[in-house]
């Protein structure tokens, strides 16, 4: 028995060595994946990926990365809390056929394209089909039809006012400034218990939607909108201007976590429409 002991020890040493090499390989591969993922996320966001101000079950979300946009997905609200994407001017806009809606396997709950049928709500895109297709390509356009990019919107909001804002962003603001960071998402009532049963299937119904536009740079400028579900659809866009501070207070999110405090106060505290040319496009009719 004593003669066999060294061989047993050697076998255990070999196993431990192999486990150590495997663990090292996994650690390095995980680190490289995390670094690459962080780098890819940063290319789709300005001054950091949106996060919560205080971590609660209602503010917690998982970041779902698509090629052209990020989604802050809440498994409690069964909604995106925010969607972030960059737009830039394109010389020759081209868009393919409209894709079909699809389930997203990354969501905890099974939300299907048929989930909204008979509800009175539209499947409202947050990352817009047209702008994403033009700027980021056909593959990313298909991602905008994932149900993780949808939130329940009333038809007069989705098809009229919200669509008009998306059109103005792509057709007027992007050519004016060259590049825009956009963050958009739903706003829910202050009391979760009062709204918990207000759902389309499993999906909680928001009371309003926001859109934040930022011109990145050393002297950034921003414009933010808050649009309630009950709009008629033909209102002027400038009737819905708000400060980013108000949106952060309503959502519990920190939209630009890396922005220095002084710069954040200058950008987020007030409504500053000067220089956007909004008054010239606020009453333009929509495509539909």
C-alpha cells in the first residue's frame, strides 16, 4: 500500500493542475468578455450606461445589448425602463421591408407578439424602426421588433405624437447636429401598488413616455420630452418639454452616470430649447 501512495499523490497533483489551468482559462476568458462587453456598451451610450439612483426592485434592470441599441429591461415591470442609442447623419438613407414582431428569449416572462391583441394598446417601439434601420443596418432593424423593445402605447400617442417626434429627431435634429444620443422609455405612476394590475397580459402599462436628446461634445446640449398616454396626437411638440432632472425624479434613473456633477447640473436642471430650432418643426404633421 505504501508503494502506491506516490502514484495517488501524483494523480491528485495532475488533477489539481488541470483544474487550476481550467480555472485560469475561464477567468481570463470571462475578463476579456466583460471588457469587450463594456467597450461595446460604451459605444452605444454617452457618459455611461444608464443606471438606477437607488437600487430597489422597481429600479433594478438587466442590460440587454443589441448591435445598435441597449435596453434596460425590468422583469418586475415586464418593460424596458430605458432604451439608449446613437444616431448620426447618413448620406443615402435606405431601409428594407418592415420585419415581423418576435419574442426575445432573454426576457424572464414569455411576451409574444400576440400579447397586446384586443388590449387597445399598440406595441410601441422605443428604439425606432426607421432611424435604427437607416443608421445601424438591416440586422439591427430586426432587433427593434423584439418584444423587449416594446411598451404599451395608446394609438393617438404611438401613431401620431410619438411618431412626429421620432420623425423630427431623424429628419431635422440629426442633420442639424450630426450626432445625437437618445435615451427613451416609459414613466409609471408613483405608487406601484395602484398600477400593479394595470397590465397588457404580463406587461405593466405606463402613464407616460420620455425621450432625451443630447448633442455630445465638450459643451453638450440637451432636450427632453415627457408625453402622457392621453394625448390627442396633434399637440405641438414643445408643449411637452421638461428638464432631465424631472425625468430622473420620475423614473429613479441616472441617465448619465459618468457626467461630472457641475456639468450634470448645467445640462439637466433646466429646459433649454434655444439652438434646436424646435419652434419651426413643433407643429409639423406626421407621416400618417
